[in-house]
C-alpha cells in the first residue's frame, strides 16, 4: 500500500512557504501484534503546527527535518492485529499529513457511535471543539451573564466558543476579518462583531462593549489581547489559546495596556486541549447534545487531496478559512 507523506524539508524563517515541505514515500513498518493499519480519510491542519516547525522546546516535540509530519486525522482500519479493533472501524489519531498510518492500537481512538459525520471529530467533536469548550468553561470559568470577547471568531475554535457561550447565556462579541466573516459570526449568535480589517480593534471594542468584558478567549494575541487588557472589568478571566499574530513575526507585541492586569486583577491562563483528555466523556455528552439540539453548527473549508495539505495550512495565516480547515483524501 502506497504511503506518501509530507515531510519537513527545512525550517521556515517567518511565514512558511511551500519550499519548507516535501511530499515523498514513507515506508510503513511491518504490522506487529496489537497494531493497526489505517487509511486516512480526513486530515486536520491547525495553527499550532507552525510552532512545531521551529526547533524549540514546547508542549509537543518539534517536527524533524527530513521526517514525516504529524497531526490530527480520521481514518478507516484496513488491517487489525488488535482484538479491540476490526477492519472498517473509524478511528481518530495523530498520524496525519500522510495517506496511511500504522502503529500500536493505543495510538488510535475508535469514534464513538454518535451518528455524526466522522470529520466532525476533527472539528466540534475533536481538538477544536474541545479547545473551545474547556478553554471557555474550565480555564476562563465563564458563566451565564458574562460578557465574552472572542478573537478569530470565524475560525474553527472561535466559532465554537461563540456558540457554546450563547448556549450558556452569555453576551458574545466576536472579532473576524471582513464583512462576510462578521456576518457569519452574527448568524452563529454573536451579539456584536468587530471587523479588525475595518479599523482599530480597541476603538471598536469600546463601542460594542462600553461597560467592558468579563472573559477574553484569545486566539490571536497582538492588538486583540491589548484591547482586552484595556476593556477588562474587575476580575476578568483570559483563556490564552493561541497567538496567531505572532507565530510568524519573530517578535513580540508591545502591550500598551498590560499593566491593567494588576488594577483589574485579571487572571490569564494558557492551556492546551491535552490538559483535559480525562474529561472527554463529559465533552462528548455536552457537545453532542448541543449538536443534536441544533445549537452548535459548523462550517468547513475543505481542500481535496494530500497534495493540498501545505497550502491549506499556509492559508490559515492569511484568513483563507472560514470555520475548520480540513483536507479530504
């Protein structure tokens, strides 16, 4: 069975380019007892992967030059040497960026029988939805009546945050780039939107939240985070999920209003999805219920074929996606 895979050809300086990727064969290891072979059907590309292209210590190991890259994927078992899996089972795993994966059964999670299309387990029922759910409700401890500001609200994580917050009785302000994306964020239930391409974020945030914000869900960093500092109410809570503005810049943003952390007693906490793997049963129940009730919808930007993966990834940094970016094999 062919197994083409994208490899890291070189480490990028600033914004990655297609030259940083190389598509070539990645021979599969012989299948051992307790292993599976999986044909990938859907691949996820996500902003956090940019950090893995750097040779720096982080919460997940960096990609190695000349080695296959990895990421979230959903696939179908084509051969099983584990009693826990059968051919035809659909599984979620982290051996993406390739056509076929093989490894120990514990590296694969069988999709629960929820009657939901498999690719949603890379979105609202996967890493992005889990990041939204736990970031908003656990990290930021958001509650009914809070005013919540969400950056990148038209992205995969941000759009889920908007809907979860509305379902829990919060007032939501979402920031997105361009009129079309802002209109979609309003359709999702946001009470107000900010078009960051139309003018300064802080000026717009002051207009739509004149009494300030209680919660900031950060996907962007930069001017958005500084505007949140400036408008934070007493004891505001910030869930720091990502800072896509700074991933390729090579420099840190100068925060004009960062001193308000002290005066407003702001709580900032960084987090990642893996922090909450022990609570996935609750997550599936709650998110599955919202989907079944029609309170949580999604939009995907889908690119076709393994060859499309690098450009799909690069387009995340120029706003080329609405909702979750996926690659269908």
